[in-house]
């Protein structure tokens, strides 16, 4: 018969494995952690909307990172929850801020682990916005200075990569210049270049206690309806000195990941965000879906679309599943 017989190469598990086009390795994954500035370093509080994720004191963080490293995780990203929030985000760049302390202790215990630090102000501001606020407006240029200070303080603490997620214009350039001037010219910047104003961040804001007290983030994060603008944002960050460009969220924006992959030669990262995680967890809890299969399918889709690196709360679990299959 002279028609296409796609089933010939799907016939057995070994044929399917042989002709599989996309593979996931633990090195492609980044595990996020939430670290709390608490007097009780053994502090551990489950995040209701993200079953399996915790706010962790410094000591608990070390333990959880150790578990992830044993599972095969090679990169993590840290988010901090400070004791004190104010209107200048002073704990974001304090030498003894929670992130700075966490980086120092993790790097001394796990020297080979890639420790990425999220550079943003929303968790450190009493109003929960990602920049300096005046008259209920989020001001761009005055925010750059403290974003720069924050990135520099992470560099001094020993961060392996800074990841600005604030979406202020010009922040990559500002951070790059400052890092270079201070001798950190080899510290990579992973920019949240294409970050949409998304409903999928809801659970994260509970986890990081960073819900804005007024308004929303639509004046700085992107309109989900736009794709040409994504290319423009990526181009700007590349010109400003980004080493890796990120798309966020991931699964609802696979077209954008593909577009950046095809148009730029830099590594592309994608963030499977809190809402993507919570949906799968909730569906699995209700017994409507198979968690492991759905996680692997979403991660494979994100990689197939063109992401080199995937930030996901499932990272450690995926690494363990991959190990079981070996
Ligand atoms: C900080 C930041 C956010 C996320 C990562 N960095 C929240 C936001 O922009 O509101 C979201 C991550 C997630 O939802 O998992 N600006």
C-alpha cells in the first residue's frame, strides 16, 4: 500500500524511544525556592495554593536544596521574603538580607550548584509593586537605581546569575553597567525579557507575599494579547546585555517561546509559573488527571517549543522520575 505508515516507528517502546525528538534532562531544569527571613531557621510553612511547596527558613532551605541536589538538580532560583517591607525595598539590597545570607550559605555548602537570584522589589515593598511608587504610579527610572543595588548585592554574596523580573525599562543595561564597573563582568544576566501580566502568578503572590496593595502590574508587565511586542522586548534586553532571555508564563505562551527561539541565538528560558503548577496539582488531587504524565507532557512541550532552560516547581520531582526510568 502506498500511503504513509507512521505507525511503523511507533510499534514498540524501543522504537519510540529511539525516534523521540525531545528529551528532558535535570540540567535543563531550575528549581525555585522561597526563603523566609525568620529567627527560626528551621521554619517551614506549606503554601496552601501550591501543595508540595514551602516557605523555608535558612536551615530548612539548606535541607531542601540538599534533597534537590541529590535528586540531580543543578540549578535553583531563590525568592526572598524579608522581615521588613518598606517603600524603598531596603531589605532587597541589605548586605545581611535573606537572599544575601542564603546565597552565601548555599554556595559554601554546594559550590557546584548554579544559584540564580531573582532581582525584583515587589517582595520587599510595603505596596507590593516592582518599583518605586509615587502618587500611585510605578516610576521607572528611580527604580533602576535600587534594582542595580540589589543585583550588585547578590553578586557580592556570590550569586551565579542574576535574573531581573521587574519589567522596568532599561534595567538590564543599568544592571550590566553596574556589575561591569564593579568587576562582575563575567556574571550572567538572565532577563525576564518577555513577562506577561498574567493571572497565572496568583499562587506565587501568596507564596512570596507580594500581592500589590493597589492597582495591578499592567503598566509594566506585557499584554497577553501581544506577540510582536515580545520580539521587541527580547531585542531590547539582548542589546542591553542579557545573556539568557526568558518567557513567562510558559505553557500559554509556547508560540512566543518558538518565536524567540527562531529569531535569536541566545539561550531561551521559560518559566512554568505558580498557576501552571497549581492547576496540575489541583487536577491531580481531584483525580481528574495523572500528575506525572501531565507534568512530563507540559515540560516536553515547553522544551519542544524551543526552551533550553525551564524553571518549574516540579523540577525536583521530574529529576527523581527521570532517575527511576534509568
Ligand atoms: C516577581 C516575580 C513574580 C514571579 C516571579 N518573579 C510575580 C509577579 O510578577 O507578580 C511569578 C512566578 C510564579 O508565578 O511562579 N516580580
